C-alpha cells in the first residue's frame, strides 16, 4: 500500500461527506 493512495481515498471520502 502506498501512503498517497490512502490519502487520496480519505480525501475523496471527506468530499463525498461534504456533498451529502
């Protein structure tokens, strides 16, 4: 696992929560 991939997934999750 690469750290930046995990960070991108976490960031996308946060964006989705803001859109809800």
